[in-house]
């Protein structure tokens, strides 16, 4: 049915107003999806269509996504897909870049009617491409169930809407891409800052570790030199071999101490209970206690200890346990427990051994002098005695925490 001149003029003026309305909406920049929804509404209103759709082409899927629309059953908008090849009206318009009018879809030979349109009873359709200056976004389409005709003037209206929409879409997508790039750049900057912070932390830890190793080696060399000097001063010429064996044993003790210390997860600190347990396990083997049927029992508190104090305490335990293994005859027990503001070290022999005399510092064997010297470094006084109910016992109490006492 042809409209009279006044009706046509009224319609075209109304269509121009709808185009202007979409332009104003684009200028408000309320976001892409609201703009697509409004374009679908205005397209249907301007052409008195039962349905409208804004189809976004998804290159990775090779089809269109129904991004916005009017008249479709619930669940279609945002979910429905339509083929993007030339076998559908939208695909034909998109691929050829030309508007498509099909007033008789049932008789159409150029393409098939998509299932979505068929199930909604669509009889005619008009499609135009949505394109700004960038790649085409998709297709703007109006569909109808009635038997009227879409015209070239309808194409002009719909294309004007699509062109306005295309420019707005380009702008929105460019801004979205810019925001994504900005967010990516900010994320990369944060990652770079975190990486630099990690690197600086590793460098500081490496520097601390190197200083700790240097300090530890110097301390060990000083202790070793002192041991050998004491051994040399106290050894008569005829006893040279035995003296060298004793010296080698003590150097081996220092090596065992360091082997345990370097397994610690914290630089300069060690779990004293774990450290002494491992050391005593090695002493039980090296001193032959297990083979001689003399078990070694342990009672050790788990306390964190500075490495210097752990070295000193480890050497004392090594010396006392070694002497007890050589001179005693019963089962041994090593205790290191906290009591108030002090730690108490005790090495006990269940019986059969000879008590070590509590001699002045200048008297006694090298081992005794070494124990006294190391005990003084910890701020304690070593004691040997034999209680009525058991065998020889060594005890040493010293302030704890040692680091605080040393300061």
C-alpha cells in the first residue's frame, strides 16, 4: 500500500528525528550496550517493524551475535547466533557491503531464512551494514511479520542510523581498547616494580648471606687455630700422633656443626633443638655408642638461636659427649631446655664412668680447657659432678636469649 505525500513526509520527518535522537545519545557517551539497545528500538520504531536486531560479527566464530534487539523471545538477546555467511540476509549484507531488502523471505533465492527468524514468523527483512572508519561492526536489521514492503527510503533511514551507530561504536571500542592498553601497561608496570623489589630483596639477602658466610668462616678458622695452638702447647713430642688425631677430631666437629647450620632456612639463625638432635645423631655414630650398646637419649627444646651461639654450644656438646663416650660406661642423655631466662645444658652418664674433676682453668686436659673457654663465651660456668643416684653429669646454665645477653 502506497502512502500519500503528507503521510510520507510525516514519516520521513519522524525518521530524521529518530536519527537525531541516536546522535544525541551517542554524544552522551553512556556506554556501548545502552547505545546498541537504543539503536534497535529506534530502528523498529522508524520502520514500524515487529522485530529489530543489532548483530555483532564474531570473526573467531564466523557468525553474528544478537547484541541488542526488540520483539524476540526472552533469552535470545545476548545469546542467539546467526550464520555469518552469504546464506543469511545479514551475512549477505555484511559480506557484500550492500544493503539488503527481502520483502518475501519465503520466496527468496539468494539466501535461506535463519531459524530464529522463521520460528518468529518473520516474512520480510531489511539489513544494512554498521561501519565507521574501522572494521565493520556488524549489521542493523528490521524484520516484520506483515506483508508490506520495505523501500529504498527505508534503507536511507536505516543506513543513517547504522552510520551514526558505526561512528559511536568506533569511538567506544577505541576507548575500550585504550583502557585495556592502559590497564595492561599499569599491570606491567606493577609487575616490573614487584620484580625490581624482588630483585632488590634477593640482592640484599645475597649480600647478607655472603657477609654471614664470611663471618662464619672467619669464626671457624679462629676456633680451629685456637684449638691447634692449644694442642701444640700441651703436646709432648712423643705424643704427636695422638695429638694430631685429637686435633683432626675437633676440626671434624666444627665441620659437622657447619653442615648442620647451613641447612637452616633462616640466615644466621637455627632451630637449636633440631640442630642439636642432628648433631647428637652423628656423634652417636662417630663415637661408636650404638655399637657398644650405649643408647643416647635426647630432651631438647625447640628454640631459635643465633648461629654463633649454636656453633659454640655445638662444640661444647661434641666435646662433652665425646669424652663421656671415651670415659663412661652407661647410657647417655643430652638435655637442653629453657628455664626462665636461661638455657640449661646437661649431659648425663647412667653409670660406670669416671667423674671429671672440677680443676682450675689452667689445669686439666685440652678438652676441659676448651669446654671452660666456650662456656665462658656463652656467659655460663660448667660443672661436673656425680649425684648419688647416677653416674657422672655435666651441667651448664647460661642466660637466654644469648643474643640479648651478649648485647
